[in-house]
C-alpha cells in the first residue's frame, strides 16, 4: 500500500493538475517539476501561511527577497564552493553516479545488473552548486552560481536590514524563494529535485550558549506546531538529531523535522544552529544601542516548500472504495468552495448559482461546476481537496437557502445565502 500510495498520488497530481513532469513534451528534464493550476494554488497557500506565521503575526521578524544570482565571492566566503559537496561514486559498468551514503539506492542499482559483479570508483567530492554564465561577450562571460540555499541573501543584507528598519536583537529575517542543486540522484517524485523552493528564517541572537539553546528549542517547537496545526498526522512527524558526521559545514548542531513517507522517514525542514559562521565570514556586525559591537549567532529554520507540499498531499490522501479525497486543511486547499446548480439545464437554478459564485469569488478561491451529476461533481471536488460544495436546488428558489456539503464528513448543512460568506469565513478560521 505504501509504495502504491506514491504511485497513486503521482497519477492524481498529473490527472488533476497539481504537478507535471518538467518539460514533459520534450522528454523531460530530470529533477524538475511544473506545478499546474491546483498545485500552484496549493504552493501559494503554503507560502502565504508560512509568511503569515513568520512575518505578519510577529513583531520580531522582517522579510527580504534577495537575488538568485549573487557575486561568486558570496559562495567563496560562505564555504559553499569548498564544502557544499556530496560524496559521489560511479558504477564501473554503466557509469551511473550515486551518493556514496545512499546504501539502498546503490544496492537497488546493483540489482539492475542482474548478477554481474558491480565495481565502484572511490568516493569523489562533487560540488552541488549549479553554474551559469553571465554577460554578452563570449570570452568575458562571468561564471555565477544559482543559489544553492536562499540563506546567503539574508546574511549579506544583515547590516542593510538593521540600518533600514527598527529591528533589535533578537530578531529574524524571513525569505521564500528558489534554490538550485546539482543533485546526483534526484528522485522520489518531487522530494529530491534540482530546482526547488525554500522558506527560511534566519534568527539572530546574542552570541551566548544559553541564548542559542533557548532559541533553538523555541524554533523547533514553533515549526513542529505549525505543521501539526495545518493538519499533519502527529504520529507521522518526528525530530531527528544530526550525527556529527552528517552536519552541514556551517552547523554547530542541527535537528531535522521528518515525515514518515512511503519511502521511509524523510526530512523536510532543518533547524540549524549556525552560530557566527555566516556573519563572520561576510564581516557583518551588529551594533547595540549602547555602542557594543558583536557578531550575532544564527538559529535557522529552513523548510522546503516542495517537500512540505508533497507531504501535505501524502498525508491528506484518503481512499474509501471509489472515493478518493484530499483532506487538506481548508487554509491550504486550492479551492475553498465549489458552487453547483443542481441541474445545468434549468436557467433559474443556473442564474441563482452564478449569483452566489460571483458573490463568493472575491473572498474565497471558488470553483464552478455544472458538468455531470451532483455525485460526480462531489467526487471531482474531493480529489481536488475542496472542503465545501454549495448546491443550489429547487428549495433555494423558494427560501434562499443552499446545501453546504462537507468534504470530510459528507454532512450537509442548510445555510441561508445571505450567511454564506460569514459561514465560510468562520469555518476557515476555526
Ligand atoms: N539553509 C539551510 C539549508 O539549505 P538544507 O537542509 O540543505 O538546509 C533545507 O535544506 C530544506 O530545503 C530541506 O529541509 C528541504 O526541505 C529543502 N531541500 C533541500 N534540498 C532539496 C532538494 N534537492 N529537493 C527539494 N527540496 C530540497
């Protein structure tokens, strides 16, 4: 069932317009994915919820939106040119490359050679930064790197942010954006991609062990609660501490938030204690009100938009006989409401339903459906994760009420048209 689930989800994503393989009509491009009409809405909702909880609802975090291409000196200073590497081994039969620490993938590959003895090269360091060439004169083109983490854009602007806002330590810089990695073996659907989006908080604190530990624990809890409050099954989430030999070059210590995916426990957010690694490398300092000058420490909460989207989908995928539905949290659901006329060939019903559709649309992502019968429309909205369906029937024409059907319980409420906006607003925020 577990393996099955991912295959079913991939099929649903393609069929319903959540996620398509990148550049599919030209044979694809490994490790890239395109989000369709439903997927792009889901992605936007995840990012908006993250931004709301990290920036809008807080006094101590401000946002930035830095460039993807940065001066290569940034990556030299941050240590990525030297240390942002994976150990890579190559199959001496077919020259396929794998990460030396991915035992299961290596064994699976050996089996494809059906009994032939597979020899491997010694592990070699492979830098994950993606190179690009910038400039118009062929011989003078400058090599730049597409950012391997969005993070450095926050650090190189540290002093800019302090001097242009009223932030005081402790405070954070939040950012959402694309990152690129030359992953050796992209796979597990969107889980390991070469282009992906991150949502990150860099939180700056006094360089002091107690402060560092306090905020590390605080952000661990905040981030786990955020996922749980958006509907994740708590039993499928856990923290995992990084061992000494797996920590990134910048991390003093680190813990991951992991989800029990069909392909095993898998990380999708990292809480990292980066101490003064980055700010000291970029020579960025903080000057306190009393004139004291110091290099703050950084506690980072770095989540993947694509990975959390994949896990929100996996966690909400439900089946019951023929019915398949996504029990997505209403705040994340691409459409909040769908409106149907009971019969598409009755102009009075259609007109009334259109009026309701037009009145809800400015406030909620609202879908319209007048195809097939009501049962099929419910099934279709269930697969899209739409939490509520409004049906305009003959009773509506008599007393201005509609049925509102709930995706998860299939319960139907009779609600006055004039109360609908309030009704959905309340349910969305309850
Ligand atoms: N700034 C710290 C940093 O980038 P990371 O653990 O390398 O840390 C953070 O990445 C998050 O970015 C991961 O938890 C994951 O959600 C996402 N991520 C990393 N590599 C990814 C990939 N190849 N495909 C999709 N998401 C990825």
